[in-house]
């Protein structure tokens, strides 16, 4: 999943399309959540409460 | 230079290995995983390619991947943006899938495969164009690439000259002939990306009465360029390819497995006609841009054998090369060919005249499996000539023979290495074969014919017409239709493979059959039953033999019968 | 317990994805609507390649 993040950032840098930026930003958040769910002992669904 | 080409994550994952310009091995992942059109990363296919010549991944100089995954992902996101807010469900399915693996191709190649050197990412249509051009014998050629979609491109016009490929023009997603044909495949109750050839086969039983309606779905210019009328299609925003407006135009879709009515046959005939007209218009335009009578074609739509057979009479092109693996598995090959050219910085000369590039098994390994089947008996033939005489005689008597010999073919067609064979007449052989294969009765069978006799039986563009990859349908000559009754389709065409000395034992078998019967052609269908990929291992062949009405099984030098 | 957490995580991430679609893709749609439309000839839908040369970016996944 870390490599997914790397690829997303690479895509944001290379794409000349402005509308990509908000989507990539939000998908990066999802990717971080997924990474967190894989490695963190804390369930991610608790993050909003914390 | 040792270069490995790879395709994956859409359909027909495959790997292909070239060493110093020569194709050494190539095979689809489905043959090992036994998942038809398997789209998972082809680890087993890669391992086979390496093992076939005793290499490890460290011996490989470069890996070439058949598309640019980030650009494809960008197109996917653009589609979600264009169709907002209607594409939520596909979005929810696609994003985890892409984040999970599809976007990480480089990582998979480096970490899971263990490759550390350079990776080429060759754009999808360039992979197709390379597969078509660099595998041909042409120095100069016009090239048409046409499929569902790559990154953005769905159609490409190219010129190949002195080993250099030049892009001329393109059409981008969502305007796609491949997706148009697939939409009709789905509408007629068949599986998308699997059953398009069923629509082609069904078209022979219908008349093109819906052509005018179909031209509501697509706007075409005289130069063959086109736009789909997206008001009728929903493949961007949903999982169904057509919408209610499409249904209002053409009527209710056929339920999968449901009865096939005349209306369905007529619709199949209509879409086939429209696609052919479009294709020929494109080819005329391509000719005007390139001024050469040599043509190469690639991409999934290039598997439309019915259209391919008409190119000679409907366009200025006189010499046509369509690689047998014209779909995405062939794109793995094309990516490697392009990477080779780029890496070597010199002309790539890698004509491909044989697709016997897959796995093979010894007599001993086949025998060891056979011994676990007490209900079967077998005889080993030391001399090939004796084996061929025996099998040809059985064929002439109407026996149905499972033929498993040598290296398996690359691409969707069986070319005499993993085939089920029978004599090409009478008509009942077709029905018997359809029962063995558990196929719909409207499906036609193809033939393998000695190249030196092809013009006697078919209307060919030249006397010794060369079509080794079974991707062209030709009209059967009137006087020969009885002799080929089991393989002549309702429209008097037949999909054919010309066979010559390069086909080895398969050629010698047909030669012997010709000597016995005076007919230089046999029925050839792929060695598999419905729903499974072509057999790869002797055990799979034996299982199909045991559970079907095949009379004889030939495993290399072993002839097997049921007790 | 872990299985339950995993399921709840999956639900939560799906919920976030819906939010991403709603807001992220929605924002992108707004920007997209102001992008310049593609120019094509009126008598043809072909997009002709201006440079008849393949770009030399074969090592890029983009």
C-alpha cells in the first residue's frame, strides 16, 4: 500500500489535469486509512471518535 | 538481449520471452491457473518462460509491461468525473482494486517477481502495433490497432517503415468499436470479453435488418472515424453496458441461457455488418495515409475473423498480417518487441511464423499420468509414421481424436498442438463435436487445410494463401461445400488455418489424411470443453477424454482408448 | 473480535470512499467543467498525431 501512495503522488505530479488534484488528495486519505488498518492495532473506525 | 513481456489485470494475462530477437516461449496464465481469461498477474506464466530455457529472473535484461497503469488509472478517474454522480458503485469497486494491486505493477515486478533491472511501460496500443508490425515480414506496412480500450486510446492508425513505428491518428475512449461490439455481446445474453465470437457466429443466421437502428448508436464519418452516441450506453457509469434507451430502440435484451430467437440473430447480423462497414472505411482512410498494400492488424477487434476475410475484397490491402494472439496476451509479446527495439537501438527483425511457444510434456510424463487411469489402455508408437498412419485412418473412419502434441499454442486458437480433430464431413460431425464441447449448436467449427490446396477449396486472394493463425474466414467454393459440410457455416464461410511443413507432425497428419481420403482438410477445434481454458497438462486432456465422447486420445506418441 | 474490527474497518473505509466520491470527485467535476473542450475537425473524428514520433517515455508508468 505504501507503493500505492507513491504511485498516486507520482500520478498527481505527472498529470497535467487540474481536476486530478482533489481526487488524488482524497484517495491518498483512503490509502492512508487502508495502510493504517493493516498495520495499526487500533481499528480505524475509531479515528473520528479519537 | 533477454526480454520478458507481460500483460495482466484486464483479461488474458500472459508472459512472453525473447532472446536475441527470437521468440523463445510465451503462454497465457489461464493455462496454469485454469481460470478462463485469467487476469491475475501471470506469475506462473513468467516462471514457465524462465524454466523453459533454464533461466532465472536475474538473467533477464528487461521486463516490458503492455500498458501504462498510471495513465489508465487517470482515465478511470476521468470517467468517474465525467459521469458524476452516477458511477458510485463502480467507483467503490474500482478504487480498492486499483490501490490494492493494479496501480502497483512496478512493485509487483520488483518485489514479487524479484526483478531489479529496467522495466519498460509500453502504452497499450503501441504494444498492439508492435506485436502486429514487428512480428510480420513487412518492411513497410499500414497498421490498425482496434480494441475495447487501452489507457485512453481505442483505435489507432500507424505506419511502420524500415522498422520504425509512427502514430498517425487515434480515437479515444469512450468511443470504441470493441466496446460497441461487447455491448451487443452483453445485450444478446453472452459474456463480455469472452463471447464476442459467438455473436460473430450467430450473425450468419440472421439478416441485417437493424442496421438503421444501430446507426442511431454511432455517428460515422466517411473517413471511418466515429463517435458513439453515449445516450444509449452505460458502460462508463455502471456494470451494465447498455441502458433503457438502448432497450427502447432494440427491444428487451436476451436473458443469458435463454432461447435464441430470429430477432437476436438479425441483431447479431446487423452489428457485424455495421462493424465491418466501419472497419473497411477506416482501412480505406489508412491506405490513403500510408499508400502501402501491406496491412497489419492487432487488438481484440482484429480477432473478428469474418471481417478479416473480407479485407482483401473490400479494401485496397493485398497482404494482411494478423498475429494469432491479436488480443491482450499478444500485447505482452508486442511490449517485449518494442522494448527490444528501444533497448537495442537497431532494427528489430523478429517475424513470427509459429505460435507453438508454450509448455510441452514428454511421453514418460504422459504415461505416468495414464497409469493412474485403469479404465484406459494405450499403445506407444516408436515411429512417428506408424502413429500418423493409425490416427489418420481413425479420422477417416469418423473417429473424434483428442490431439495433444508438442508445445502448446499461444493465443486463443488451437493450431494443431492442443486440438480435438475429426473429419470435416458429413454434417453430423459438427453436431457430435458440439456435444463433446458442450457448445451451443449455432457455433461453427474451423478447419485446418494443407496450404498447397487452400485455393482449391476456398476463394483466396492468392494461390498459396498463407493464413497460419486461424483468424480469417473465407468463402468455401461451391463444389467443395459437401466435402467440408461439418465446417461450412450458414453463410458458406469457414475459419481456416493453412498448414505447411512448419507445423511439423500436424502437417504430416493432414498429409496422410489427404492421402487416404483425397480431402486435404480436417475439422480442428480447441482441446477443451465449455468454460475451461485449452488443456495444458496431460492430466487435463485425459480428464476431458474420459468424461466426453471422444474416441481416441493422442498424447505425443501414445494412442489412448477407453476399455 | 479481530474479525469484527476488520469488518467495521471495511465498512468505515467504504463510508469514507463514498464521502471521497461525493466531495472529491464532485470537486473534480466542478474543475473539469471549466476545462477547455477538445478541438476536433468537423469532417472527422480522428485525432491526428501532430508529432509522428513515439514519445520516449518508455520507462514511465504514466
